[in-house]
C-alpha cells in the first residue's frame, strides 16, 4: 500500500462521523447524500494534497484514487455503524 492509500483509509474512518455531525434530521435523503459526497471530495482532495499527489487526470490521479478508497470504506463503515451514527445525527441535528 502507498502512503496515499493508507491515509485515505484512515481519513475514511472519520467521514461518516463528520457527515453525521453536519447532517440534520429534517433533511431529505438526497441532501444527506450530497453532504456525504462533499465531505468525501474535500477529504480526498486534502489527503492527496498532503501526500503530494494532488494530480487531476492521468494514470497518477491521486484525487480520484483517494476518493474511491474513501467512498468505498466510508460507505461500508456507515452501514456497519448506522445505529451509532444515527444517534449522533439526532443529537447534533
């Protein structure tokens, strides 16, 4: 694994929780998904930037590589941690 992959996996651990803090209980599922997407993209760009791989396009596209890792892992973690994440969402929203 490269540094970018490892940092992306680590960052993905926080994405569901950040999304839950930002989301509001009265938002539609579409807005909640949009929040997840924005948090994921910002996380991927930040991770690629701090790893020196902020490249758009081409075979060494660090942003897309990081984004794929973050979205896949964060979605799986969200599904597994759903009860706890829903509690955070209710408490903060």
